């Protein structure tokens, strides 16, 4: 290998194996595409092949797509072996032209295309780092939190449906959904003990109030005499369609216990997400932004990732899918075009939760809320002003976080 020659290794990752190819400037193929399995023997084979390309004056950079989690074992093994590893957004690879009219879709062709991408953007390749590993773990936790939340919603609706037959309206007995230190909801714990209307209605108000007060003390909830009176009245007025027997008790209590198990998981995930997010340099800055909460903050950081990977603000809003659409052709110009809705749907959902928090809190000095309020005053529909607010929020997020990270870099702290 001649002195100073660079070699780009492209890896097309799939679930159980990867296809690897290497290219050098001038169209030279340093390694013809070959497959390696994602096991000890396969990783050893890959390392031996790459070491055979090494030269004291040359440089090797490995490029792979960010596809699911399949790339992680290969990337970490190569990184531990001392290779420069860059994990690139799959959309960038997909949109990259390999200077060919033929559109071939095979693992071998993709590996060569990724290698060519590495050569083309050699100076722009960003090395995978330990900070990226923290961001990746945060993103995994965030996605698991979303799936667990969906499961919790299904279980919650199922429990309410059962309660409509034993204690109608039990989920609305308390003025607010108070939570204890474990993240449990008060009414869910309540129906584990008082699973049928007769568990309350059969008692006198005095006896129930005393029993309810002891239950609140034992479970860590606030007791209120007015709550006891309201619950007792509701129980005596309610009509149950399922009898008060052991079979019905099993239905209600097991449904409630299952829901509490999900709440336990969500509580643990929230704690870990916040811990991981606190390890990132922009944590305090993001958490201080109006509308951002203990859950939406870590989720924003998880879904956006390292903001410096976006070349400009529009790239971030496009990634989130809240960028205004365009439809111009010749002399035709459409002023109203739907947003692209491309990119991360979880990020869009998180942004809307932040916007919803802003609307409810109405901080008049906040530029994002002021912008949304202006759009709303102009008669814009709900979705329009919420999307516009999300777009502005991301632009501010990009400017503040990128400036802060560049300050840290300039001071040599990163």
C-alpha cells in the first residue's frame, strides 16, 4: 500500500450478519464484499481482514449505517480494536448517489456504496464516542418507555372497563390523580382494596372513613374527610352488574396489580433516563427551557441526539418532521403546504407535549408561547399553531445547545 493512502471500509449491517467492503480513491476496491457473522468467529475474521489493510502511513475509517441496534456489536468491537468508526444516519446513505445509473439493491452493492460514501465525506465523518454510547443508551430507554406507556394505557382502559361493572366511576373518585413515591396512581391502588362498590356501600360512613384513613396512611396517600364522604355517596348511588364474589375480586385486583407493575417499570425507566440525560453536557440547559419536564427533557435529548450533527437549524426541523412543506413549480406557488412528517414520530410527540405544557402554563415572556399565542389569535387551527411552535422551539433549542457545546469545546472541556 502506498504511503498516505486512505481506505474507507463500508459495512452493510443486518440482524445476524454484516457485509463488508473496502475502497480507496481512484475507484480501487481494496476488499471485495464478504460476509461476517455477528459472533466471536465472525468478529475475529473481520478484524484480521482490516488489520491486513493497515499501513503505518495510511489511515482506515469504518463507516456503517445506523440501522436499529444491529450495528452495535460490530461497532463496539472495532472501536475496542482501535479503529476509527463512524455510524451514519441511514437516510444519508440512502440519498447518497454512488455515481451510477443502475439502482442495484444487494448487501454487496450497499457495502461498496457505504465505503464510497466514506471516501466522499472523509473529512466530515464523525467518530463514534463514549458520549454517543450514553446518548444511544438514553434513546433505547426512551423507546422502551414509550412502548411501556402504550402497554399501560391498554391496561388502564381494560381496568376501567371492568370497574364499570363493579364500581362505576371509581377512576374518577379523586379530584386529581395523586401518585405515591412509586409512581402508582391513587385510584388504582384504591380499587385493589375497594374493588366492588359494596366494599364501601356496605359500611357506614364513619366505619368507611376510618378504614379509608388507615389505608391512606399505609399506602402513602393524603387522607381527606371530604374524599371519604364523596366516595361513600358515590358507592351507594352506583349500580354494579357483576356480583361481589371471589371471581370478580380476582378480575379487578389482578388487572390493577398488572397496571401497577407497569407503573413500577415506568418509574424505574424515568429515573434511569434522567440519570443518563444528566451525564450529557447540555442537560441543565435543556431542562431549564420553558415547557420541558422531567420526562420530555430526557426524551428530547434522546431523540435529537448530538445537535452538532445537524449542519443548520432547518436540518433539525426536517429531522423532526415539523418543517413547513414546499410545493413550487414554474409559476405555480402554493402558500399552504402540509409539514413533511418525516423523521422521528416520537420526537414530534414529545415536542407536542412540550407545546401543550406551554399552552397550559402560558408564560407570556417565553418566545415560543408568544409565537403560538400570536398564531392562535390570527385564527390558525390548533395543529397549525402547535406545529409552528414546535418548529420555533427546535430552532431555539438548536441555537442554544450548539452555542453552549461549542463554548465547551473551545474551552477544552469536551
